[in-house]
């Protein structure tokens, strides 16, 4: 298989898996945030296997297909506004040798995305009880959740590279 064919095929497979993950939020809406976050794992795999450009195509393709086909747009919205492109941002941010610009870029992107979500779509995404909590506390909790997500994603990337990717590359 040529390198170009492999790249296109993997991007298509990762796009399909992302749409399936987002579709699962329609079946199990109580874990909407979890499936939207899990959908970002396929963009991570695209970055690792085929590069940032393919991951961008996975993000765009899965966003458009999901927006057109899925009945519940809440998870699609979360994916489009943060989880879908975050693996690309993470990949670019982690090219900095110093931790300060690395974390600064990731935090700025998250805070901007969360602010957009909070001020434009909070009634769609958040439960009424969350809306009663003071805004600063919501931001603090969201930022801590983001830090846990990023650290967990880093560990999953390590697992993917050392356990899955290395074995799949041998077989291709």
C-alpha cells in the first residue's frame, strides 16, 4: 500500500470511528461528555499515524458528517468547539521544549473554547444545577477537569504509541 493510500484510508477510518463515537451519545446521553472526549482519541491516532494535516481532515470530515447525520447536536457541538481540534493543538503545543509555553497555549485554547461554550451554549450543554454555581467556580472546576483530561490524554497517547501503533506498523 502506498503512503498516500495509507494516509487517506486511515483518515477515513478515523473519521468513521469518530462519527460512531459521537453517535453513541444519542444512545447513551448520560455519558455525552465522555463520548465527545473519546471521539478526540481518533484525531490523536490520526496525528500519530499520518500527521497533523490528516488529523485536521478527520476533524473537519467528522464534524460535517456528524452535524448532518446525528439527531442530537450537543455532543457534536462539544466536539466541534473543543474536543475535535484539541489533539492538533496539543501536538503543536508539545513541540515547545519548555513546559510554560506548552501549558500556556493549551490553557489559553481551553479557556477560549470554554468561554465560547459557556456564554453561547450553556443552556444546551449544562444542567440547570450547574448554572446556579458561581461562574468563577465553574471555570475553576472546568479548568481542573481539563488538566485531568490533558494528563489522561497524554497517558493514552503513550499507551497508543508503545502498544498499538508499533504493532500495527509492523503488520502493514
